[in-house]
C-alpha cells in the first residue's frame, strides 16, 4: 500500500509491527540453523546458548501481541490494515511455537551428545534443516515484499520436507530395530526430525497468513499431504511374540 | 423446502432500485450515474468523505431534493418497481412510505404524544382516539422509548435528552407505517451510550423496514449494516456485502478510505 495514513503515528505503528515480525522470524531462522549445527557437531555448550535464545523469541511474541492489540483498540483498522494486524497476531503465535521446537532440538542435542554419532542420518537431517531454514527465509522475504506467489512456493516446498521426514523416520526406525543399543539416540532423533517437520508446518501457516494479507483470500487447502510417517512400520516386528 | 425457497427469495428482494441517477445543484454536478439496488429489510450504509454525494443520494429516495431550488435529478429511482419521480406520484404519499430521520433530533414543539400522533393524524391512519393511542404506544415501544416516557406523554418532546429525542423521531417516522426509513447520520449528535441504543434499535426494526443510513462512522456502518455503498467525488465507487467492503474491498479508493488514507 503506497499511500500513507492521514494519522502518521498509525503508519509508524504498522511499520513497527512488521519490523517485529521480521525480526522474530529472523531469530527463529538462525536458531534452527544453530540447533542443527550443535546436534550434528556435538556441541553441548553451544546448545545451551541456543536454548537461552528462545527467551528472546518468547518476549517478542508478547511485544507483538501487545502492539497488535493496541492497534486494534486505537485505530479500529479496516481493509488490508486489519488483515495485516490480525495476521501478525497469528504469525507471532506460530513463530513462538517454531522457537519452542528449535529449543527442543538443542535440548535433545545435549542429551545425545555423548552417544555415538549417527553419521548415516546426519547428512539427511542437515539437508532437511536447511530446507526448512530456506522456507523460513523465503517466507520472511514474501512478508516484506508482500509477494503472495512466493508464499505459495513456500507452501509447495513443505511437501518435500514431509517426504524427507517420512524417509528419515523409516531409516531411524530401521537402525533402532537392527541395533537396540541405539534406542536412546534414535528415539531422540525421531523427535528431532519431527520437530523440524513441525517447524516446516508452522512456516506454511505463516505463508498462508501472508497470502491472506496480500489477497484477502484464504489459500485453497487441498494440497497433497506428503508426511506418511504415521503409516511407517518395520517389517518382521512382532513375529516372535 | 418450500419455506427455504421462499425465505431465500425474500432475502434478495429489491425494495429500491436506482438507475443512472444524477443530481446537480444549479448546474453543479453532485452525483453522477449511480446504479444501486437497495435490499428489502436490510440495513444499507452509505459511506464516503464529506461532499461525496451520499446525503444527496439519500435525499433523492424520498424526493427531499424537490424543495431545494435549482436541484435537478436525472435517471430513475424505482420503489417496488415504480418510478418515484413520475408526475403521478404525490411526494407527500411517497414520504409516508419512505420516512426520514435526520442528523440532529428535531422533535416538533409539541408534546411527546403529539409528536408521534401527528403523522397518523394528517395521513388519516386513525379515526378514533383509542386507535391513535394504540399507534402512539406501539410506535414508542418499537422505538424503545415507551417505558421511559409513558408517565409523561404530555411533556414537550424537547424536554427529553438528545438520545431520547432521536428515538422519539424514529417513533414518529415509524408511526405512519413506512416501508423504508432513511437515516442521515442519526447518531452524529449523540453520546456513545445513546448511539449504542440507536444502533440496537436499528438492528431490531430492520425486521420490518428497509433502512438506508448515511454515516461518517465506518465502525457504525460495519456494526449495523449488511450492505455498504462507498461514494467518492459524486460517484458510487463500490457496493456490496458490508463485511467485504471493510475487510477486502475491490476498489483501491475504497481501500484507501476505509483504512484512513483519504478523507
């Protein structure tokens, strides 16, 4: 929206709100990259810093909610402004959840840091993490540029994340049943890849909000779900019972 | 099933149809080429910046512009399919069918009772005293004022508070059993509580009457109306479901106005 509001303070408050969302999203993007790094490289000390960073993300959610509530009360927004503010409330909530999942990855990284490295899965996990990180980056770009096509591309990409999740789930399960000694680290890894997958889901929620802000319409929700991990089972299990 | 079909046709019934309506005051164009359908038993809000033509358009619907020197109305306004500017139409009869409530409450310098009884009397709607009393009571009740004034119906209408006076004016409009009520910023002279009462009242009486309301408060339009029409520089820019106009308008001028970017 090119034209300014008659009330200048309103423009400034809306700009603040958008800036906070981008900043909060940026924090979560770097948190995810760090969480994967401390996991793959076995860096328990650095993992603690990642966990600590989540506090800042939580504080930003509160700041965004307060500003959005203030805008609703004082400005009685309409049209795109209204969509922007309502979307900011939902987006901050989604980003906060993403931060929680990032923090959880770092916690599990500490727990399994003294266990043998699962070299076989680390490359896939790194790749999955990077895919989701790029989704977050593109979502923030779409938000800044009000680019609904880019938002749709992000939503499409989540299917690839779901596919990797399903194959990693299967892979980890196979290791676990082949070598029960790895049960602890494998179980944590299952949660970690699930966390990354969830961060991807929340990122698509953000992209849907951006689509709504720009177009005033909801994204058509009939895309294919590629996460089939709920149906994965290891063959041959239970035969001896 | 039968009922549902009837209901849905009732929902979309058109009470007033404006076709290529233009208004000029001594050659100065105030309104051009307005096309709009006003839905029966709904509240239609007319919004837009000052001087956009919304009040001018409101006043065309019961020929209030007739009394303004140099005012010329072109095009057609159909009430139930009949052109109200036809020479056969008696404006007095028209204004009984299409009542009006003004910006500032303007009770007659008469008692509360007489304010409401005046219309039914001159239009010959009541022959006997008890019939008239019945109409007055019913109208005051529908306007949500009866309980507050029932013990002082002979007190002057001007002795009431601003909000009560406006409800008295609504009772007065209702008393002649109109089909349409035009409201020209009915709450602009009222405090927030009196405004809330009027809005509540509009919501109740829309079951019986087609209401067209000019308002400067977009929040009021959003709260009270089902249809909204946005006017700008004498043009009807956009019309549609109120929710759409305020959350996702199609025309950039509407977007600019409802978000506070043009005034």
